[in-house]
C-alpha cells in the first residue's frame, strides 16, 4: 500500500460520477492557520490521508501518524487500514495538539513502519 496524499483540510465530500468512479472533494486545504485566540490553546486540525493498494497486495496494514514538534512526539494515532486490492481509500486523523507558543507541527504518516510522508502545519498568531 502507498500513501498518495496527506493534507490538512476543513472538509471532505464523496461525489459519485459516471460508472463506478468516485471523486473526493476536499475543501479548505491548509498548511497554516491563524489561532482563534492567544496561546496556550489546543488545536485539532483534520488530516486526510489517501491510500492506494496495488492489485497484488493483501490490502491490510496499520496506518500510523506521529505529530512531531522540534523532534519530539506530541501526539500519535494508529489505526487499522483495509483497502480493496486495486482500489483507493482515505482516512481522517484528528489529533488534539497543545500549543504553548505559535509554530509548526509535522505529521509523519506511514503504513506498516514504511517510509513516512511528512506534512507541516503551522499555527500563526491571531489576526486582529
């Protein structure tokens, strides 16, 4: 199995099109956001991970996401993953991230201890 995409976003909608095809409409894709208030605060962005499975693969494994700040793990999510061979699927991961100061968290996404896909998310100061 392979991670095709990992993005922080606000919403996802499945839309059927002609035949057996399905489209994913992602809204509010983001790599940063202004905090709703001054730190300290807890922020819970949604991470959408899109995975594909080759026709000759078993289609089962574990999806792990480690949220890292300055080399330290601040949150972690592990969940079973099942993808029909030859198909795609997606998983939503939502962690509660504690911010004592503004800065960047990196989501390290991987399947079965494989190579990580790393996605940054930066919390910015509130807009006046």
